[in-house]
C-alpha cells in the first residue's frame, strides 16, 4: 500500500525552480524532509518514488498542473 500525504502537507506553487536531484531535469516537486533538508524531483522521479517520499516528507510543494501519485489532493 502506498502512503499518501495529508492535503495540509501539500502546497501548490506556480513553479518549482530547482532541478531534479536524481537526474537534473526541471523539478515538479519539492520535498522538505522530516529529518531536515530538502530534495527536488522531476515528474518521473516524483511519481516513481512517491511511496518513499510520502513516508519521509514533512511537506511537499507541487508545481501547479502536475499530478503526483503521492498526494490525496487534486491539484
């Protein structure tokens, strides 16, 4: 079963200005980790790693128009 973040932990932003920490593509999702620190992911990696992100994230910022499988919120 995939974990989903509570809608209050998900913020929709106009743009995510970072690059994916996994592949260097334009990021669609920014993650603030529970243990501190931040990561950014492109759409492919954000959805591929959604379960792990949802388990370790304190909150996420999603670019408007991007559909992330780790959120119960429709953006």
